[in-house]
C-alpha cells in the first residue's frame, strides 16, 4: 500500500506506567525505519492543545527501553474534555502538519483519542495502565511491573510478620479495579484479598479466613486490599477489634508506578509501539492496539471505549479456593 503518512505525533496521558518509555522508543525507531517523522507531544492532551512539542530521533530515545515513567511527561487536561479544547488540539495538528496521533495511556487517554478521531484526526491508541482495567485488551503496559513491585514489598513484609507473628494489611493500587490485588494476592499467598468488584463483608471475607488460618496452625496473616475498597487503616481496626491481633498497615501507593519495567512490559510495549506505526503505514486509523490470546492485534476505537472489563473468573475461583482452606 502506498505510504500516506509523513509525520506522526506521540503523547502519553493520564497515570504513567512502566513501559511507556519503551513504547515511545519503539514508535520513534519504527518511524525512522519506515521513513516517517516523529514529533513528541509533551504533557499529554494539554501539550497538544498548547503546541508543546519536540522532535524525536534515534538519539532522543537511546537507552529508553530500561527507564520507567515517560520522557514526554503526562498531565490531566480538563480543557480537552470540552469541544473548544478538542478543536484547539485539532488546529495544532493541522498547523504542525501532523498526519496522525499515537496516544499511550488508560481509559481516559483512549476516550480522548476517540474524541480526536470524531473530529477528523487519525489516531492509534496504545493501552498503558498499571491497573490492567482497559476492557478492550487482555493486557495493559505496566501491569506486570506494578505487580512485581508489590510482590517484592510484600515478601519483605512477610519476613518481619513471621518473626513477630503478626497480621499485615497491605493496600495496593486499584481505585475501580481489583486486578492488581487479585494477581498479587495469589502470588503472595495472601490470607484474604479485598477488591472493589465484590461486595465487602469483613466478617466473611477477612475475619473468618483469619480464624480458619489460626485453627490450621498459622501464626501470621497477609490481607491485600485494593485502594478502591476503602481505608486499609479502618480494615485493620476492624481486625483488631474482632480477633485481638495487632495488624500493621502498609500503603504501597505510587511506588508501584515507578521502577524499571519488567521484560514482559518492555517486550509488550515495544511490540505495541511497532504495531501502531505499522497500522498507520498500512492505511489503518482510529484503532486501539490490544493483546488477544497472546498476540498483538487491533480493534476499532469507537467499539473499544464501549467495552467493560471485570475480573477473570478463573483467577477469582483460584483465589477463593486457595484462601478458603
């Protein structure tokens, strides 16, 4: 197919995720290989509105695959949620001669890209979110790194818990989705895991499981709480009142967003970045790059933003079995 794309813009928006830099590197290097100019748009959609851009070449992304965060920075942009803000972004694209936008980020970023598409700007979105809550894809860049960061911290906590025969309540990220808590809970051998997708019953979901664990001879207990469930401090207080244990609370917070990406995130981000440029070169636009059955593919962006994602039922069944003993 004859190449029509001469200049692409790339931005990162919303919460940062380990692997975003690897995706940026893949996009830039793929553009160079395919004879396309690449323009970096700093600070997400805010930068697109205000023309905050920088040329990207091989030197600017050298060694980027190992770095967490995003060299293009990221910012929330309420202005882009208005028609006036979107029109200003469209004008920037026309003024700079940008033939298409590659947007890396979560649900909000993909919805923003869909808005651009509706106003005539060709877009490709790449899912990047440590929460792994983007419905159209089985996997989002950053999830594996965030989980490994949490698991490493929990393993360290377990050492001191065993020494003092204590209960630990660990809050992981996940305001609206419990994917991190579920995955980490299984990997860490948690006593109980609380996620926002399930109605909370502390007596059933925590107290009873601690009691069964004590009766089986265990002397230390790990409770994993997704931040969207509620305050880890309040949950610890309830455990103290109903079991006589003295729980310690650890809130991992934004440490889960940082750090060098894992091999899985580096490879997935690189494959998605390459695939995004390839889509543009083949005349495709207004797509989201996704993983399906372990392969990289793409789906229509308007369809993608309407999809909903719940917890994987087989993972939930596994957790229920392992914590039910």
